[in-house]
C-alpha cells in the first residue's frame, strides 16, 4: 500500500537524521498516527499525535485562533498552518504536521468540496501548507 510505504520511508529517514515528529490530525481522525505507530522503530521518531476533530479542540488544545476559524473556516490553509506550527512547538519536535479537510461523504460545498485537504508542515525555519483535492 502506497501510504504504508511512505510512512515506512518517513520512519527510516527520520531515524537516520535523528528527527522527531508530531502530528495534529482533524479529518484523518488519527489514521496517520496509527499508521506511523504500526511501523517498527516509530518510537524513535514519533513524539505526539493529537486528533482535534472539533473546532473547540483545535482552539483549546492547539491554540488555533478562533478568529481565523470564524474568518476562513476550520478547513483552510491558515488553520493547517497553525496546527502544524503549534503541534511542533507544543511537543518540542523538529517537524510538525497539521491536517484539516473535508472527508465526507457530506459536508462539502462548491467552495470547499468533499476531498479538500490542507496539510501543513512546520520546521523551526518555516511553515508551509499544501492544498490537495482527493477524489470523494
């Protein structure tokens, strides 16, 4: 499976480079954290995984700005960026990942269709966000 191969690659590369990772997941509901922890050696690289599905959990656990959620919605570039940055800082790791999206099967709109996902990646130097549109 492509995802599991990618996760194995991450664990191997992070282990070789002595890097630590933390993830804040929304629409994936812990799936990625689960995939990582099923790989032998993950404890060397995986520090923390939080499922913050509700807006309140994003705000209360990861200090996402409620004004940004009101302005842009929970499924947005800015929220993914804050999730990635804040999980990295909270857990004191090298890389933070924040994922938010519309998994479906309902909840999509013309502006934000089912399958829209924002993935944030944060390091000490920068935080970037990728926008993906997966098939529903």
